[in-house]
C-alpha cells in the first residue's frame, strides 16, 4: 500500500472548532490532539483511497470472481484443508 502522506513534511498551525466537552475530556486524559487528529485523518484518507481503488478496479474484480466461480482457484487440487 502506498504512503498516505509525507511524514517528513513540517507541521503547520491551524485553527479549528471542536465541541467544548469533547475538548475538556481529551485534555483531562492528556491526549495529544495533533497526533490524534493526524491518526483520524490518516484512517479516513486510507479508507477513501481503498474505496476509490475498489471502484476503479470493480470490472477486473468482477471478472476474476467470475473466473474463479467457473474454474476454481489456482492450486485447489493441491489443497489439504
């Protein structure tokens, strides 16, 4: 899988709004908000990239599934389970 973003890119300050109760609870747990947001954004971006890949390869995936339905998987005759 490809890297979602360049980890060596410098940080940049930004302003955003967040639910005040959520912020207070996060601060009480001494959570690193920047790291938590980066992790959440990385997860969302990876899911989006996976969805886009599946959509762009839908025809090939369907073709392979049809082939397997008709002919079985390569090596089925050697399977011992």
